[in-house]
C-alpha cells in the first residue's frame, strides 16, 4: 500500500527544496522503489510539479518509511528500527568528515500509526551497474578516510542508539550452524553446502568466539556498516573518480578498523547479483588498496595486519556463517523464490553453483585469516 498524504505535507518540503517560501505544489505522484534488503516498510519516490516564482518546476524526494514491526525495538539491537531516523535527526551526518557525502534530509516525521517517515534528497538512478575496479578503489578510499578521521583527529560519536555490538548480535539472531545441520536433508541445501564448504564453515563457526574477541581488541572507529554499491551513489567531479553519497544509515555504529570493507566487497556478490568471480576478486583487491590509502591520507599509519584482520574476520563471520540461515531460506522457500529469482535473473537452483564458488573463495580467505 502506498503512503498517503496531502499537499500540506509536501509544501514545506518544496519550499525548503527551492528556497522559496511561496512555492506551491501543483501535482504529486508516488512510486515504490525496489531493491536491497534494508529494514523498514519501504522506499518511495514522491515527485510532481510545483509553482515556483511564477514558473512550473519539477521536484522529487525519496520517502523512506520505517516501522517498529520491521526491526529491533531496543536501541542496542543490531537492527533497531528507528536508528536511521535518529541519525538524520542528530548532527552526526552534518559533522561527518569528508569526502564521503550524505543525501540532504528534508525532515523526519513520526506518524500516528507508530511509523516514521524520512524525507530525503532524490539521488536519481542507482550507479552500481557502472562500477569498475577503479570505482571500488575510490569507494574504499572514501571509507578509509572516514574511518581514519575517527582514528586520528575526530572524536567518536557517543549517541546511545549507535550500533556497538553489530556482529555478535548478527550471529546470535538465529540458530546458525545448528539450523544448517538440520536442513541438510533438503537436496538444494546439500548442493549449496558440499562437504568442503560444510567442513570449512563448521571450523569457522567453532572459532567465532576467538575472532569476536580479537575484533573487540582492534582500534574502533565510526562506520556506516552497509556501504556496498547499492548504498553508494557516485557523483561525478571535475577531477575524476567521483564523490560518493552514502544512503541507508540503519546499521551505523562503532566497529573495528577494516570492518567497513566487508560489505563493500561481499554484500553484492553474496546477496544481490551474480558477478564473475575474477572480477569480484579484482574489485576486492582494489577496495583494499583504496581503503589503506584512505587511512594513510588522513594520518593513520598503523599496521596493515590489524586492518586485514578486521576486514576478513568481519567479512567471513557476517557474510559466511552469518548468512547461513538466510541462504537456507532462499533455496528452500518457494515464496522467496518468487521475488528473488527476478532479482538474480535466474532460477534459484541455477544460482547454487555460483554461491558454492563464492563460499570457496571465502574459505581461501579463511585460511589467509588463520595465518595472520
């Protein structure tokens, strides 16, 4: 169901948008925006025309609707439903050190039904389909600078609603590997977890407490925690490379150095599309180099080993064993197939061999992590 509102709701936003206190709305249209697996009831593009200084002008906003039924209800929950609204209501993003940018927020409105509306700048069409290894380098560089500022000169934000236990809570949210052992009777689950992958994941699961403890001892910084291509829009710049605008701050919090790279390199390849693995490896290497360069650019010159541990341990726990319950649901639930297959452009059964190869790549990285 589309959200309903009147011109009285839109008019104040229009007047801020056009910097004209006399602007009036003349038409309005609402369209759902599809994509991602973020929390909330939905995202919509609200657009239309307005009368601005005696001329007709086009306008559009993105409306993000959040609800307490779609996420955690406690501010310490990894998926606390109202975290993103708090982010935009606070001065956190207005004091964010560059070059990473954020969309303009036109207002946060609590609704009578308990939901919350966030009115945001419309950044246009997503840009992830045009990403190259160079784009990943620049994205990593932006994120390295963001994290590096909070490791050197910027004081860590202290808001109580920031994520501080994201990964432990992520792993605790489901039965994990126990669920996998029970589901192996299903033929598609057997295909998804051949013996080498199953054994490797069991070894990783058995050492999760060790890696969580190691991550807790690394330097910590402020992180977006879901900065993958679908959440990073590229604004072209005169000097090339582009400036990145980060949306979807629902997971924002304090986390280990390097953790930011986990989503950048593994979220899309794991969740959203089939990517040639040679290309994915090249993109990951570029993101890693860019991130280290970004850290150094703002004055952080610590050991790269710490960064690598933060990156790999987070990536393997979050997108490896941490995704097992989701992966099981995707392959065995016909209702999920209905919406997932159009996203992947392939029947679920046809995606399994690809997902196995991604898992084997993770096992290579697990051996690399164990050697650090």
